[in-house]
C-alpha cells in the first residue's frame, strides 16, 4: 500500500521532527487542528480558481496530517480522544477541499464536475465510515485502493497539473469502489458471526 511506502521513506524524518515538536510543547491535537484549518484555507483558494496554489497549500497542509500521529507516538502514544479528533477533522478537511472544487466548477456552470465532486465526497466519507464501523465490530478494515493518503495525493497532483476533471472522475469511481471493497471485506469476515460478537 502507498501509505506503508510513505512511512518507510519518510518515517525517520517525521520521527525526528515529531520529537522536536514534543520538546517544544506542541501537542498532536493542536497539529491536527492546524492541519484542518490549512485544508480549509486550501479549499478557499481552490474555490477562487487558483488551482495550482491550492495544490501547493494542500501539500503543505498534508505535512501536518502526517506529523500529528508522529507527535502522538513520540509523546507516549495517542489518546482515544486524539484518535477520534484526528478522524473527525480528516473528514472535514477532505470534504472541504472537494467542496472547494465543486464551488469552482459550479461558478463555471460545469454541472458534471459538480456532480462528480459530490459523489467523490460521499464516496470518501463511506470509505472512512466503513473502516470505523468495522473496527467498532472488532474487524480490521484497511483494504482498498483509494485510502485517504492515496486520495489526498491524487487531489494534490490533479490541482498542480490542473487536471482536476480527470481527477474527479477517478475519485468519483474509485472512492465508492473502495467503500464497497471494504463492505465486501467485512461481509467475508463477519457473515457468520452473531450480531453481538466483537
């Protein structure tokens, strides 16, 4: 998975930065909030039509998304609230960026792209919900091609290259397929388990 590859490549650097931030007294929850606010800022830039600058801003915001977990581990492990906070704000971040793209296309009267952005938002939320609900049942569910890291990478690439229309097609098809892949995975794991099993 692309996520695992990134951890191997940048894990050492992120670990050193995480330890430095802990020494400065900067907590993981604050980094998560800053990352979300930067994503919303990137969404506003995108909505105004500055796609490449929006991609650059999103790339910068992604660094905070990567650092919060590293800081949590460096400071002794994440808390239950921290895990919730990270997941909660990640959904806001991703939906905001796609909403920014939808607004950009809505102003141009490009109805197909607006619809694709909407489907991409719903699909992305379903991918995350499928994992959260599965894990609440005690089933690990990280399968699928377009996890959050892959989706974010595609969005950044599409914005910087200004190939946002093909990007939206990929997300609108790939995100729901990933969600259904996870649903199928859970079905295979839990189809014979009683409802109260964990």
